[in-house]
C-alpha cells in the first residue's frame, strides 16, 4: 500500500470519528435550541449550544457547554447535569427547560435517550 493510500484511509477514518452532529429543537414556549456536537463513544466530546432562549448571566452558556463535556448521552443524565449546573451557579434559564436541552442533545447524538 502506498503512503498516500494510508494517509487517505487515516484521514477518512478520522473524519468519521469526529463527524459534526447537529440538531434543532423547539421548546414548548416556542424558543429554538440548536446543538452542534461531536461524540466519542456514547459521551459528549465537544458541544456548542445556541438559539433564542435566554440564560442569565449570559456568559454561563460557555460554562454549561464545558460542564457537559464527557457527559453520557442519556436524557436523564443530561437533565441532571444541567439542573445541577443551574443550581450551583444561581443561573436563570428562560424560554426553555433542562429537558428541552437534553432532548436536543440526544437528537443531535442520534439517540433516543
């Protein structure tokens, strides 16, 4: 096998491993949640959460994303992680609930929770 062939196989393998997963979910109140993430096995490897919901203070969304890294792709575990984060930080979430975020994350991860 040529060096170029090995490189191509490796690149394709790595691209498959780090495929960007995306989902959108509309919360009951009408607010939209968008998730872009990668996973490793059945855990969150990287995640970006956007949408028209509100979290106060606003800069906590970045910290929430960090808190979700390594989290098992299970709806109950994700809800518990988000609820604990909100309580510990004294954050206020408006327009969406932790369950809405979990549903969007599970949808992006390709599972049903």
